[in-house]
C-alpha cells in the first residue's frame, strides 16, 4: 500500500519534487492493518469549506472511504458547500450533488446530534477554531483541527478547558512532521549523532507568489489569523519543539510590515494599484481567480454570499500583519532558537542549522528556486515546480539536502527518502494517521502524531512573540497562563 496519487496543496505554494512521488521511501509510511468487518465507518462533518478542506474531502471520498464518510457540512457560505457537495456526489457516482445536510456555525451542536457525528474536521478561518473546537467537544464529538490550534490566549484557555471538562479527543494536523526531510532530521537529533542540542537557527523564506498570498486573503487581518507568527510559523515552531522534544519558556520578537501594504507601495512609488487581481494583466502580484477552477468556484462564484474576496491586492489598505519577522526562543533544557521569516523572497524554502555538543546538522530545502515573468509581465510557469524543470535554475535547483558533521570529522550527507503528497511529501502520510490511527501496527518511533498540547506549544511561541512585538520586551510563556502544563516529558532512554 505504498502507491498513491499526490495530494492537492495550496495553488500558490510550490510543489516540491518530493510531492510528485507516488511511491514513498522505505519506512516512511506507517503500517496499518485492514479494517475488520465489525469496524463501522466513522462519521465526519467538515467545518469550513475553503480550499484546505479539499484535502480531507478527497481523502474521505478516495483512499480512506472504507474507514470514514462525510455526513454534514458546516459553513456560512452555501456556495463553497455546493462545490464540495458536488465533489462528493461525483465520487459516489450519483450523477449530481450528494445533497449532504448543511449547517451554519450556530447549528454545530444540532448538527452533531442529528447526524451522529463522531468527529468534526475544522478547516475554517483561524479565529473561529477555538469556538468550534470547544463546542464540538462539549457536543460529544472528537475534533481534527488544522493549524493553528487557535490564535490567542483566550482561545487556548477555551480549548484546554473543554478538553479538561470532556476528556475529548483533539488531533492537530501538523503535516510538516510527516515530510521525510523533517522526520529524517528528527532521527538524526534523536540518535545523538550531534550530541545534546545547544542551539537551532531556522530561516524560512516565502516567495513573492506564495508569500504574497497571505496578504491577499483573510490572513492579512491579524484579528483573523494572529499574523504569520501564529498562522504560518506555528508549523515551524512545532517542528523545533518536536525535533528537540522540548518546550519554549521565553520568547522575544522583532518585526514589521516592510514590503506589502499600501504605505510601502506608496513609498516605493508603485503608483495606482488594482483593487483585486481577477481580470488584471501584466501585474505579477495579481491573482486571477479564473485561472484556477477550484479558486473560481470556491471564491469568485461564491463571494456574492458573504462579500469575501480571495484575490485582494497585497498592497491594498487593511494589511495588519508583518512580513519581516525575527524571533529568539529559550527552551526549558537550555537550547536557544533563532528564527526568521521573510514573506517577499525571490525564492522559497528554508534552512535549519542544529548545533550540538558533538557536531552540527544542516537541512536546506529549496522548494522554488526562482519566479520568472513572461513577456506579458505575468508570472510564468515556475521552472522548479516539476521534476523535469527543477534543474533549469542551476544555481538554486529544487532539492532537499541534509548534512551532518561531527567534530573532527568530514561532513556527510544523510539520505532523505521520498514522501507522498503535498507539503514536502507529508500530507498523504498524515491523512493515514488521521483516519486509520486505530488500525496502526506498532508505535511510531518518531512520535509524529500531535494533539492539543502540541498545538498549544506551537502557538505559545507565536502568541508570546506577538506580545513581545507589542511591548518590546521578552515574554515568559508561563505568564501567558494558557491553561495547561506545556512541559515535555521525555521517555526514558
């Protein structure tokens, strides 16, 4: 069961070469037993029917249809529900929409009760996560929630309170943990090859296609997303927490909006900007929703229901998030993280350096080596988005490389196996864990599965960093009082 078709990812994100593989490397995919005849299919409701929901809809109408089914939708926008309901109907061979029950957010408890929902999959706007997770747990359902777990202190306390009161199950979908390049680094650190970790440097570069996209959509408003420190960087902070098997205790941050937004555009003399991208030609920052059938159906054809525009100009007024960020984090066992994020880089990828008492590990990932413009001024097809085109950028080819060098020795390259699906080959593996975890054969030595405490540790860094941006001072995580003990208990060696 190692053959898979690639799982869809955000259309503005790069598609790394590892995402195009249909056969995973040895040992990458956990083993699962076949579901016994007595195991009924779990009943899922999808809360939030934007683009990210597509990954779960495809999974439950495809590879994992034997263990789960979608029984209801929850979204205030009926147009987006229409899109996915049609997909389910097509998958079931109905010759039309599935006609699944649809509910607005206020009806969550009614939905869970009426349709005997086992689990609510939360893929809605970040600011709504805490409310939906809390109410789903109290209604008697489990929860699968996209990152970030929530965006602020109140949301953390609400979720921890619901877990404490109900004993309910919360699964965090940290798909980057399942990308082989990241799990291989975890193996290197856990093996002791570089000794005890003393420090990590993590640099993340978002390019002017993918990075700009956070400034077109609802993420541009910090009250919706918590800013990139929460929405995007929670992925990265989770990786560091997981790599180190440790928890953050003190955070300091610096950053600002220095590239996107109307004031920066005016300062650089960019002139009059379009209100939205659809219909605009010759502007590399314009996203035309008509160019992607999914985006056109989910947003352009559905915007009359709620007025939401997915293709706002990234230089339009109203951007309240930062695009240049630097964070310093102290960990309980003594390691220090230096982290930076830039959202207007000419290439996309990341570099991680892990220093230890016995050596050093370096992970470099180039997801998109460059972005080129066509003769019309629009963004051309990225030469590094496909395996056959990845070598065209000779100086920065798309690649994943992990190098380990112990003291007094030469550097060695550690092989990284292939993954399957989006996000560096991690999505399809994550989905197996989400929908078949009760069928897993043996424990995962990498401990990739994540729960609400992992989600808390990840957003704790971003929430503390946001507070540090406001105050100019370091912030102690324990002073946030998020409602749970975040200390990581390491298993005995």
